[in-house]
C-alpha cells in the first residue's frame, strides 16, 4: 500500500504545466475579450460626434 501512495505522488508531480497553462489561456482569452470591447466601443456612433 505505501508503494501505491508513493507512485501516485510521483505521478502527480510529473503532470507538467497543465493547470498553469490552462489558467494562462483562460486569463489571456479574458484579456483579449476585454481589449476588444475597449477598442470597439470607441467605434460606436452615439451622434455625439459633431
């Protein structure tokens, strides 16, 4: 039984950058959406441009 726990712990340490990469992708996608919203809201015509 202790060998199984040791193997599972070693396998979980070797997962790689999966969670970190997923977080970076989600945050970057949210940043792209916010940047697009910020840039595109300036093109909206509200008839205030005389």
